């Protein structure tokens, strides 16, 4: 059974459909880019997986659990199984890198006498062991991004959801972060990255699900950033709107 399954999922905000009849599956250990222009529904798709948004219709299954019908009291446990990198959840500016990860572990309830060892191992994995006492404002943009990865890994997830993780990084830092995510994927972690970074997506040559006008325009393995598919989907949307007005 696939690790993530979307079956005819639609998400509307008021009366506007952000996602329309979306269906796809992600197998365990895949690395998938969700690409498309701003407003295409990339962030919404990830938010549906972590139950940050409610589906309007359709079915979502994550690791055998129905997310669309999940009861409220089970949502926190579901989210703790996911590593989440989101612009909405930045580092705490008044806490050190170490404490940011410490608090993330505390939130899971998985506290034990080996927390220090675990935190330092995570920081070593992302190349920040020497800066565990540093505060976010003392780190470069690339270092902050890697600290966010370390914090996301603190819950020991099997699935990592990254929403525009390279948005505010220079080219070198963005590439370093992508290589870190590729290493995590090599170790068996399933990774979904919402991105509009054309060059990185093209270089990585992973599976790409292209969203345009609320629908899946293409779903290709070993793919590149498919701008033509996005443009064609937008053109079809404009033509449909013109026909309706007539």
C-alpha cells in the first residue's frame, strides 16, 4: 500500500476551488516535488496531508490512516509523525538552536536521558554541531534552513514535508539544502517538497507533480520543472472562462 494516497480530493476556500479532483499516490521512500506558480495549491496540498486544512471532498490516507475523517483528538499524534518545514513555523528567535530542537522533542513526549545525545546527533547531521549555542539571528540563511531540518527530524519522522524550503536562500545554500534532503531520502525517508525553484527541480531530476489551475497538469518521474504544462493549463482555464462568459 502506498504511504500517501489522494483520491479525488477537492479543496475550496469559500466557493473557489484551490485543488480540484486531485488523485495521486506516493510510495515509501520517494522524493517528490510539488511544483507550480504561486497560488497553484502547493502549500494547500501539504497542509491537507498534515490536517492543517480540511478537505472539501475526497479521501486522503497517510500510512494507512484516514486523514480526511480523522477525529480532532488524533490530529496532534498524526502531526508528530510528520517532519514539517514551513514558513509558518520558523525558529524561536529567543532560543538557541539547541533549545529549539529540545522544545520540539519535548512536544512529542518522547523525553528520555539521551536527549542531549540525540540533539547533538541531529545537529551533526545537518552540519551545525559547532553552533548549538547560537541563536537564529547569529546564523546565516542557509544555517537557519538546516536548523529547521534538524528540528523537523527531532520527531523521528518517516515523511518530511517541506514548503518552499529554499525560498529565501542564495543559490549555494539552496543547493546545499537540497543535497541534505537527498541524503535523508537516500536513508529511506519519504520527502515531499513544494517549490517553484526551477533550476533546483531541474537539476535534481526527481518525480514532479505539476499543479496548474487547481489540477494536476503532469506527474512525471525523473522530471524537470515543466513550465509548458503550467502555461497550457492556464491557457485552458482562460478559454473555459471566456466560453462561460459568452
